[in-house]
C-alpha cells in the first residue's frame, strides 16, 4: 500500500504554492489506515489536503480534506484492487 499526502491551493491571488506536509505518519490495521501530518514549514495557506492511496501506485483513490484537518482514516483497504 502506498499513501501520499499533498497540499492544494486554489485562490488566484495566492502566488506561492504550499510546500509538502511534514511529519506524515500512518497507523494501519487489517483493512484501514490512519494518516496524520503537520502543515508545511513555509507558512503558506493550505486550503485542501489530497490523500492518494493505492496498491502499488498512490493515485488509485483520492480523499480531499479541509486544510485545517491533520488526519484522516482510510477504510475498506482490503477491498482495494488495482485494474491494470
């Protein structure tokens, strides 16, 4: 299982894209994972975090969460299949 956490910004007036989240951690069970992170160190505004995950590749499924959120639980991982 590969999990990726990325920052997203949308406002046109923002001139600097946020850096990468820091201290990304995962805690897994048989069919779920809790992913936690801290905001980037560059003091930019993060509007949304994108959490990508998949078996062998990190972009099979995506979860989008508010920029103030610091963790997410991914469930039903035992059912995840990659079509190839």
